[in-house]
C-alpha cells in the first residue's frame, strides 16, 4: 500500500553494501571516503566540490540575493549554520567567476535567558562565538534575547518592500557589478563604523530583563508553546537587527533534515497555511527583509561530514529543548519521530522535504492588504476566517457546546435543515448571555481569562492562538507586542464605527 | 469532591471530553456529541431532503456510532433521509464474518435495510484466497482498493444517492500525516475534503459526518450508550507504515489534545504551488471506473491475481498497462519481477 515502503524495497535489492575499497562515483579514480546516500560514494576532493557547488547553485538558481547587497547570517553555533558561514567565506574567496557578490554580516542571538542558563555559562558561550566570528573578518553582532524587550511595535508591522525586482533585473545587476568592480573586495574595515560597538565588548545583560523573560517563559504552561514563543521572539529580534544594521536579507541555516522536522511539526501545530513561508527557500512576510534558507538542500549528515572533514568549527550551546524527553513538546516529539523513521526508511526526510517544495502560501494575494490581516506574533496572513464546516469552526462549536446548557428536548428541535440557523442559536447563547456565563464562573469563551486575552486572540492566526492559550497570562509578553495588539484593536474598533462609509474593503 | 458538569452545572460529571477537556455528565455529552455531528452535517450541507443515504457499516465502533447518530439526527431534525446499511464482506474468516453478525444485529436494532456485497461475488476472490497468494505483505493494498469499488457497486445496487462513512477526526489527521510522509501531494489535497464531489458514473458521492469527532469520544459515546459493536483487529496484520503515522498521532494527542484538530486545520489550509503535476482523473478502459491511469488499480490488481503475478499492482508499473489491455504476454524478466517473493 505504501509508496515509501515499496521504493525502499526496490533500493534494498539493488544497492550493494559499500565497501572501503569503493571508488568515488564522480572522478572514478580516487578511493571514496564518504557515503552520502546509499550508492553515492565520494572521495574527499569531489565531496568538497559537490558541497561547495550546491551552495552556490542554490543561490544562483533562486536569484534573490543581488550583488553588493548586505546579507545577515544568523549563526547559532550549531553545525548547520556554522557550515553556512564557512560556505559564505569560501564563496567570497573564489575567483571572480564563481564569487559570491554580497556583503555578509553575522548575528548570534544568545537565548540563555529562555533556556535558564547561568550568567557565567552565557558569557563563556558569547566569548566563544566572538572568537569564532572574529576569525572570519566579517562584521558581527552578538545580541542577547533580552533585547527583545526593548523592541518597538513597528517590528510587528510589515514594512513595504523596496521595489519588486524582476528576475531579468538580476542578470543586469550582476553584469553591471562585474564591470564596475567598484570597491571590491570589501575590506572589513571599510564597513560602517557602528558595528564595532557590538563587537568591541560583550553586550551587557540587564538582570531585570532576564527576570522578565524568565517570567514570560514560566507563565507559559507547555514546552510546546514555550518553543513556539521563543522562535517568534528570536525571529522578531533577527528582523529588528537586520533592519537597524542596514541588511536587506536574512540567511538562516536550516538544513533539509531540520526543515523536514519543521514541516511536520508545523502541520501538527496547525500551521498548514503558513507552511510554505515557514519552510520555503525564501520568505517575504516582513516585507523589506527577506529570509533565505540556502542550506535547505543539505542533509544534516552531509553537513556533519563536511564540517568534520574540513575542520569547520561549531560550538554546542544548550538550548530550550536540550536534554528534554521525547514527549516534552510537539516539536521535540516530531524530531524524534522523523529521526527514528529515517533510520528505518532512509527516504523519509527527502520525501517530506519534497512535499514542502510543492506547497505555496495559501493567501498569496494578501501581501498588500492591511496589516490587520496578519498575525500579531508570526506575521503570517491570518487563517481564521470562519468558514462553514472547518476544523476551526468545529472546535469553536465543541467549546461552546461543552459549556452551554442543552435546551429542553422540545426546544432543541430545529426542524429545518437551513444551514446556519441552528448554529446562530448556539452562538448567541454563548456570547450574548453574559449573565448566565458569569454564574458558572467560567467566563463565556473557554476558560477564565481577562478580556485582553480574548481581544488578542482575534489578532492571531490559528496556531498562535493555541500558543497563547497555553499561557497563564498574556501580561508577561513583551511590551511591543501588547502595544501593537492595543493599537490594532483600536484600529479595528475605528473601522467598525466607520464601516458603512468605507467603499472599498481592505483600505 | 464530585465535579459538576460544565454544561448543565447541575449533574455530576462522569467524563472528561478528550476534545476540549471539559467535564460533562452523560446526557450533556450525548447532546454535545450529537449536536456537533448535526452542525457538521448542516454546515457542510452534506445531505438534501429526501435523499437515500447508504451508511457504510463494518460493525466496528465508528460505523456503529455513525448509524446510531444518523438515525437519531434524522428523526430529531427531520432530515427526511432514507437510511440504509451497506456492508462489504471481504471474506476474512474469523474477522469479517464475526463483525457482519454485529451489523446484522444493528440492522434489527435500528430497523434499517442492509445490503452486503462480497469480494467473492464481485471479484471472484476472497481476501483469504488473496492472502494465500500474495502473503501477508501488501495484502492491505488489495483489500483497500477492492473495498472502495465494492462500496460504490453496492451503493449502485441499492440505488442510494450518497454513502456516508465512519471516518473520524483521528483517521483524517492520520491520513494527512501519512500523505506528507509519502509525499503524495494529490491525496494530501483531497484527503481533508468532507465530501467527494460526484465524479462521474459508477461513483457515488461520499461524505464523512464524523470528520470532526475524536475517536476517543466515539468510543465514549458507544460505551455510555451501550452500543453493540465489534472490536477486533483484522487478522491480516495492519499496515506497518500507517502504523507509524498512527502512533505518531496518538503521541501528538497525548502531548497536546488539540493536535488532531490542528493537523486537520493544517490539511484544510494547505495550498499547492501552481505547476505541480497532478494526476488527471479519467476512466478505466476496462471497467469504466474512475482512474488516473489507463487501467484502474482494481483491474490491475485483479489481473495480477488472475495471472498469478500478484506484484503487478504493487508499486508503479504503468508501462505494463498497454500490454495488459492488449492481452499480450509479459516477458520472462517482467514476470520474474512480479511473482510473489517468499520470505
């Protein structure tokens, strides 16, 4: 019945067990040293070439990074992002023909506060990262997660994208760049001077800020929601850093294995509508800053082999999910599921990954629409329009029905099959009958909560609602989120008041 | 301290709803469960007044609860539907013969007409005979493909307008995960649809009224209603790979109970990139049933069985379709590949 199963069967029959004396499949001369997939054995040199080519090909194929553009590399210290960093270094040192033509910078977000690490541990990690980055000669920014508390609400607003550059413009820009040969290669000291503020000394961490972050994390009841929240905050901080330091692209080191896990966990978290943005090569949800994932073609195995063979340094820094049990969170559970399945069925990761390539964002047209249509936390288009017969609506109905008194049998009968009529009755019972709900002490919408939360919910996408639901109070969220929520609520109230005078929707 | 029902705030709660976590008394749970199925039926406009609807009944918990709830709702809300039970006898001794006994009892309890179609009369093969030839691996492919068609054939014999099946939320979510793992983008897009649109002759539209009902709640409902159902796993081992998806979903549910609905929500909101190749629906040139290939899966499987080459329908052998259609013999090499492998 299952295709994967069958495909795998076929492979088993055909591939021989690779032996040590096997020759490289590429040059067919040297002895192979690494088996990437069953049957694909490479010698050291060919593997290196293959690996390097793949990076450049990924960027070349997508034509998104223009020559001379400032690109911010998000490096966590892990093997994948460190490998990405080494590929950028490699690309910049190539001869003119193959050279990468953008101007890189590095950012490291220190999440020690969220992961509950000691100040000393964090300082050590920070110093290690500093040493690593200094060796590259690129400008870098070491940013503690605490800085997220100082963000302004504008980070949650989609900025207008500079100007749509068509694909044809890319080649012209490249040609022009090669001809002008301006101030190339850029010497690190030529770059803007403000960067040294970041790297001169390790950034100070305000203890009060650390405590606030920890409060936020502990007010979040599940590890699943904690991980989601952390990834949102991290993303906001990355975008903010890119904007303030003048970068227009943000490079993430997500590899194929990572993305397969992310895709499956996104599905489990209800982020189906946002899948393409969450896992695709490029993501333009922030408007001006485009996120790119150039490592998405590499499996984690390839990366680790490369890093090992060519001495690419990486630093292990424990995070929020380090040493947690398989079932501690949806994300962690998915990771262990995919890893285990991959061991039995080697095509698992690549199959899931290929699925991601066939998807697109459901709400493509809404890019230009009002900001109110995007989720407050993840900035994706909202997927919560109540449609007849949807999982979202079914859940709302279940919650209402479990809290409202069933009518007496006689009044329950609603003999017509008119869609919506029966529905309207139940909705009315829940939300209008405040007095009745008050008696039960439960509040009318699902659980006892301050009105602010309910207000905030309407600004969130399906999945982010689930995340916020797992928080005991939204008051611990950073001020920029709360302020923006209030602003959006005021806007929508205003719009309601004047709705009859507005001619065109989406203005 | 007894917990009070969160719905009527009067009686003592006897259960905690797996779907929402609320504590409910028996009556309020029955009411909520039935009402939800009703809302699904109304919102998705599954039926029209006066239609004849076949309930696919296996005797298991889902179809038993479905038959019960459909009968209750049809009377309570005056749907004006004529309900019938439709069963498929796959010919599995020690499994289906027992469960069909349950269906026959249900028929009497619910006073609904029952039609049983068997693989033997439709295809000339029982599952017992198929397993004898193909072994325990891949036999679920035969059973699944044949059942789909058998239900349609039975529905046409009964002259029903629609078939409703007992697929629950867990089944739908599991299928979403399964199709992601298989990279089957066409099915991934289709599998969350609550009803199939009429696809042509020989195919009766289907719907899943229990699409948003949790499996656990179905069991709770059957348990407290003391419904008579058959609960034994099929003796021809369940599909191993689907088993992985199932275990994963159960684990997800234990971490976050809303996961099942979250997965369905994801599935409902996926959209496929333009230009991705999708199979085109055509008809089988042998039997006229819907098929994306020259021959439908069921005809290929049957051909394989009749030729003694059971692996013909397993995996992708589209290139052989022309040969089968023109009744040409296969080459020795092709034959060797398609013979059953002994483990």
